[in-house]
C-alpha cells in the first residue's frame, strides 16, 4: 500500500545450497500504484495515504547503499531484519506444543543523532512486536494455525504452490519457507 515492499519493485530471494538460510531483499522505488501488480487486489486503495508519512520516510545511511528491506532467516529460529532505517532481530523460542516466545531486539548505533534515533524508534512501530505490519502478519498466521488444528484425527498439507524451492528475482513466493522446511524434513528424516 505504501510502497515499502511491492511485487513490482526490484527484489530477489537468495538461499544457501541446502535451503536452510535465506534472504529476501527489495528496494523501495517511486511507484504510483496500480498496474499489473495490484490488479485484482481488493485491498489496494489507490488514493490511500498516511497522515504522517515520517513512519515510512527513509533517510540514506552512509554505511548502506543496498536494498531498503532485507529479511535474513537463519535456521532454525533467527530473523535479522532491516526495513527502511529500522533494524532488528527476531528470535523464536519454542515453549512446547503450540507455544513459543517471540523475542524482538531493535537497535541503532551509538553515534546516531537524535533525529536518526527517533526515526528508528518511529519505524520500529511498523515492524516491532505490536507493529502495524507485524500485527496483521501475526493474525494471518494465527488463522492458518487454527485451521490446521480443527480436527486432531486429520492432518493438513499446505503446499502453497508446491515443494520446489530456489532463489528468485521477486519476493512473491514461498520459496524461502519451502527450502527451510525441506531442510527440516531432511534432518528430521521425515
């Protein structure tokens, strides 16, 4: 919606040879919306915009000339995330069947000026534990999980397009998840 990550942006998926680790990288570009990438999306609202766009405003950093979003997944339970000027890690700590802790750590640099520190904190509200984007993502995942547990005498298989995985030059794919689970099945001998 706000051009943070769109299917028509320059992006790619990079995975290790085993599929266990993967990186999704995308570069925010000036897009006006519409076109093929939003065709058929009922949730896309052409004229929708934020009242305060500082939360999505990117300030170039002298040490980084790369993508505007990078999500690096390290098997089995760590995600390193850079989104705009917000940087964080997410660690998943299993606590038993159907339960886990999700540990977020946001960080900046000691030499960040007050403007950059405030920018990082503001942007963390998009992607942190109660972030605008994270809350929506979490709800979708919860709906999926609940649908799998409806009847304990049955099983669910959600292939989401197949079992093959590889890197790609777009991020509209489940390949990173497929690769990670293929590796998990291999080491668990399933």
